[in-house]
């Protein structure tokens, strides 16, 4: 919508608005797997579609059991120092 007496918005102005929206809407927290409580959701990369659930710690393996959210038969064993992303929308 064009308003009289105001210049047309430029592409740079639109880009700044998009960047501001991106910063406010996509709040992703980065942490290590050991700091997460069992049963919480996380991603391994911020842009990934796979969501995992943190399971129990296996002493023999020295890793955490992590279950795929969409298929509970898929399980991964990750080190406690693995960097993960939390507080996202899916």
C-alpha cells in the first residue's frame, strides 16, 4: 500500500525489517546435552527438521540415549558435551 507524501520503501528497508522479525521470532538457545533435563526436546542443528528427546545416561557407553521424536525406534547415543539447540517451534 502506497501512502502519499511518503517515499516508497526500498529493498534495504524491507531487508532491515525482515532481519528484525527474524531476531525476535526465532529465539534458539544453544547449550550442551548434559545441561538438558531428561525428556526435553532438542535439535542437533538450528536448521534441521529432526527433533530428538533426551533419554537416560548409559554409564557403559558414557553417552546419553536420544530418541527421534517421529520414530521412537530410532535411537542415537550422543556425548554429554554435544552442542544442541533448544527453545524452538516445530
